[in-house]
C-alpha cells in the first residue's frame, strides 16, 4: 500500500499535484523544492510556488541545491518513502534516489504526450509549433530525460485563445487529477508500464531569449503561435527605434502577403 510520498516540485504547474496528494490523504513527510531565487527588479529572494503552498499546509520543506549529493540522499533514505512523485522540479533525479521507494515506483507528471516534447518547455514548444492537441503523461522515471515507460496519458486540446499560461493552468489541473488516479491504479496493480517509442521522440529545450524575437519573415500563423507561446513569460517582441516592444496578443489576418 502506498501511503508515504516524497514529493519533488517547484513551479506553479506542480502546485495542483501537491494539493491533490494532500486532499487524497497521502502522508507527505517532506516536500522538496528548489532553493529561493532572486526575482524582480530588486532581485529579492522569493520562495518557489511549491514552497509557499507546502508551508501554508504546514508541510516540512527541503531546498537542496543538488539532489545528487550524498547528504541529501541519506536524508531522503531516512524518510523511507513508499513512492516518489516529481512535477516540474527542475533537476534530474539520480538512480540512487529513484530506487528508494518501497513500492518500486518513482513517477513524473509531464506536460506533453510523450514521447513528443521531452524536456523543460513542452507547453511553450507545443504552442510555438502550432499543435492543436497536447496532454499529460504520468511516466515511470529513469535517470535520463523523460524516457521512462508511460503509465497513463490524457489529452487536452490547445484552443486558439490559449497562451502558455492558460494552457499550463489547464494541464496542471489535468495532471493532478491523473496523478491520483494513476497512484490508485498502481496500488491495485491495474496499471502496466508501456515503453515509449524512442524513434518518435521530439524535444522541448528551455526557452531562450532569442525564441521571443518576432521574425517578420515568418508567416502570420507562426508569429501568432510565437506570441502565444511566450505569454505571459517573458513576452514576445521586437526592436523598434532601439526600444524593445512587447506583443502580448495578436491574430493572424492573412497567411501570406506580397511584401
């Protein structure tokens, strides 16, 4: 029986999964998230969204710089987890950590239909590439990036008005729901891992500054996708008379033009 869960998460995407585990009654002896980082113009240290929510629910929080370090691995081993759950954590877990759960399961909530869009920015790249559908994958974790067997999946349409922020919120809630269903399926031996077809893999690397540059040589549809993919963070734009102009919303009128 799975009761004690070691949760790893950092961003807003991970918050609904954490709350779903709390509501489902699982024992969360500690929540692991990234250390506080300086943000904003004044570069003040800010806790991660997961840390804020965990502390609101009186859950202990650890903020290791590197989960590969021996000290952290020894602390995690002392927790004796039945299950490890990861959602948008930001570090790859080592094999020593993945082997700790007594159930044998370490699972990840990923915001794409794997093997498509492995990597750090699946939501942004799905929109940028003009996809009309994406989804959530709950997968068994391996020490490599998003390569593990699929436990469950659920699709989600990408609507014309969806930007990265809107779609992330939808997928976060969908992932939380599917996470609890999958854990219960694992407890009942009703879930069977399905290996990914690695030949179909595509990748979603971290978003770079240049990804936000509007390229006037691109089609109207591609520009529309770029604006949506970069909203609300950090915003697509272009330089005009030496100033950076951000574009938060737009709509394609014509796919082709003479000039």
